C-alpha cells in the first residue's frame, strides 16, 4: 500500500522577508506511524493514526523557499514531495518624495508628494494611505497640501496588510 501525499492549505508569505508561510500535508497509505523530514532534517516522528494509516502534517512560521518533505513509514518506506512558498518581490515603499516646507512662520502652505511602489495589490485594490499630524490633522489622500509646520506621520498598507511607515 503506497504512501500518498497531498499538499493542503498552503499559505504563501504575505510581506517580503517575513516568516509566516505554512502548509499541511495529508498522508494516506503505507504503515503508520510516520516520521517527517523537512529538507532532510527530522521534524516530527511517531505520528499518525495506526488504525487507518493516515495523518495530517502541519508546519508554519516558514520563510519563502522550496521545502522538500520526506515521509517515512514504520516499514521504512518513503515518499517525497516538494512545496514552494513564495513571497512578494518587494515590500511596499515610497519614492520620488517632494517636500515643500512652510514658507514662513504660521503659514499653512507646506506639502508632501510621493509615489508608492512595491508590495501587493489584488484585483482593483489600491494602497490604503493614512496621515496624521499636528492639531489632529488626518487624511487618507496620498499627497497632502496646505500643511502647517510640524511632524507628519505616514502609514501605507497594501492588499496583504504589509505596512510602510515614515515620519516627515
């Protein structure tokens, strides 16, 4: 009775360089209990239901990459499967900043413009932009103007809830 492996519930990495990928492998066949090796390193041993020779192997907190999973049953029969976890090419970021400081004391003619790059946008999503600043200033517009002097805090979020933050 050969070992059958099925990859289930694969979750790729949401934000570049994070370690939140995961997957499950459903095992049927062979003779339980099973041992699981990830990239040739023992991960779990003596696992599985011996009455019906099945198991569900879960692993999480993984970074992007290729994972080779070997499953070895109690009769030393084995089966391998590869799992690829991907991540976005870049994190959300900003570029081409143009900052115009207020022209004189008590003026409100400052502005901040920039372009958003990277991250992940799904379907018709757009980046979520949130600004906060002096005197309870808040805005969800990308580029802001008519600003008073002071510090302004930017938070940009993409479709995967990856966040870029900067204080101006």
